[in-house]
C-alpha cells in the first residue's frame, strides 16, 4: 500500500522516470525502519 501512495504522489515526476523509481525504491527501507522503531515483530 505504501508503494501505491508513493506512486500516486510521484506522478508529477513523470517527466523524470528515474526520480519516480527512486521514490518508490525508498519506500521499502523506510517501512523496514519504521517497523523496527515501533517494536513490531517481522
């Protein structure tokens, strides 16, 4: 779901597809960090 949110938020970056890919790629490690900081089990 987070990837979908970033994809929609990055639509104005459609002129620069590499920035759109970079934004989507940063979602995964960010979600992992948030999960670790919240103390949730993986």
